């Protein structure tokens, strides 16, 4: 069944190739933030500064170095930042597929079961997203699998691997604790040292305020309903079937079963758990397919039809996610406008929080808010100023906020007419189109860039 593993590796590479061929710039804005922060550290292991201040927002942020930023900085010394954002996630997911296959083999799964579990994992929407977006989750998953793989025989290496994953933030730390506890119960392995080490890192993360990711914060648990890290509905059905295959052992491992069920429930309100739970679901779904293959059917033809339908459904969920990520912002029209803004005089930018990361990297301008502003000490004030400016219908009130925040440019993207306002001509959009103190510097169907130019003698109110 190793030919199946080869097919899975090819499937992992394909979305990245399609995206590279169809887009001049990577999709998804969070990875733009990570590559910019990696540049602040400038090296793989910044001995002199493990903490830096990110001054690209009005409130500022304290950034803690993690191995994720170290690997990103190392890649930037070899490749361009665009190529790094394509290469790194693909390499991590290739490694994840191989490690999952080897791990399942080591744990006694049959060759067919290993192949089926890895196929479901590879075709899952979460993996499609992770192999095209460089986020801490893409970095953590192969390290987590490697940590479990060497847990019995290379305990020091396993401890270090779990420590690196835990270093990425509070959610990865909790995932490590759960994985170690469950594996220790299932395989009767002593994990006290690893568990204690991860717990110390968890406490350090809590006090240091390590920022992990925003990519999954608005994700729903079902990918077919728009969740970027969500599960395929077909994989969920197969996962439930696979769970019934091991349900007879529930009394032996009641604590592990309870942990899995509780974690899936928590993931509804904490979507950052979804990329990790996707591994568990892929294993159960693979077992579910194996159960269908070996079950006696009164109508053999119905069996094959069912397997084909389920297989097509799994592949369609992954394929549809490929098109979702290809069409994700920023588009080339938006990139053109923001790159052009980088040539204009120094000044801060007002836009929606979701636009902050790409504005910071592409325009090389500071912003009032981005998606991590809430983690800074002055974040609440910055968010309040942004809300007041975006929804102000008075030029005098707007100018007051712009002066407080030092805003010179305003960026309005087409998606803001849904995320910020309900229609055109509301709040800030109305003011900039009806006042002499704002000059349009760039515009197309997807983005408008305005410059605030104070009038010396008179001001026109609206």
C-alpha cells in the first residue's frame, strides 16, 4: 500500500502548484503577518533578542520569539518571502503525511487501514488550507506526530518535540497535554516528564502572552458551511462509523473516549483545535471505510456504489477547498494598490482589522488596527478609535480621530461593505467621498486608497 502514500504526497503538492501558477501573491493574510515578524528577528536563533516590539500598529505589540519564527527567518535567508510562503507549508504537510503513515503502522494498523486513514487526512479541507498557508498549526502538526512516534524509545527527543509545539502558544500546549495523557493511558507509557515540561511551557506562555493564530477564530466546524479548518461532512459520517468499530472497548478507555468527545465539543467554540482534531477524525474515518469494505453486504453492488459516493464526497470536499483558498484575499487588484502605497510618503493607514496584516507587509505602512491588536496593552483604545472612525458620518469627528491616531491614508476594500458597513455610502465611506480633505490616490473595483490632506484655510463639513 505504499503506492497510496505516494499518491497522497502528490495530492499534497498539487494545491500549492495550482496556487503558485494562478496567483502572483500567496492567499490568506495571516501568513503575511508571520513573515513580517520573522524579519524582525532576522535570524533562526536571535540570541540577543527573544522579545521585540512590533511598532506597525498604533497600539504596538510585544512579540515573543518561537521556533516557528526561527524556521521562517531561516527560509527568508534562502528564498523570497513569497516563495517561502509557498514552500514551507507544503514541506510541513508532506512530512505530516509520511509521519502519520509510519505512526499508524507502528501502532499496529493494517496496510489498508494506514492507507485509508492517510487518504482521508490528505483530502481533508483542513490539510488543503494548511498546505497553502504558513501558520503555526502547519508547523505544529508534523512535530506533534513526530513526538508521539518517538515517545517510547527516544524520550528526550520526544520531550523536546512536544516542548517546541507547546512553545507556540496556549492552545498547542493544551493539545500536547491532552495527547500525552491519552497516549499514556492507551499504551501504558509513563509521560510524567513530558507532561510536566509542557505544563511549565504552558504557564510561561500564559504570562508571556504568546500570540498564535487568527486563521481559525471564525471557522465553523463543518467545511461545507465555510469553515477554513472545518471537517468534511462525509469524513464526519465515516468518523462516527469508525468510532462504532472501537466502541466495544469504551469501558477499557473511558477516559480517552471522554476526552475525545469533550474536545470535539469544545472545538465548536475554540476552532483553533480543529487542525489537530482533524488527525483524530481522519483515523476514525479511515477505520469507518475499512469497516464498510469488510462488512458483509446483501447487495455487493450497493457496497461499491456506497464506497464510490463516499470517496467522491471526500475528494470533492478537498477540491472545493482548493478553489476557496485560491480565491481568498488579497487579489491582484488589492496587491497592486497596496504595493503602490509603499512608494508614498510616510503615514499610518486606517482600514478594517482584517486588512491590517497585508497592509503592513505590502505597503510598509503602520496601521491603526490589525487582527492581533486586541493582544496589546493599548489594543482596546485602538479598536475604539478604529470603530469611531469607520462609522463616523461627520468630517469633523473623523478628522479628530485621524489626528489622534496619526492617520494619513485610508484603505477601503470591497469586502468592507459587508464586514464593516451594510452598503455603500455609510460612515467613513460617505465622508471620504464628500469632503475636500480626502484625495483619492488609487482605485479599482476592489480597493480605494484615500489620502487625508488637511486644508489650510477652510474645511468643508458634511
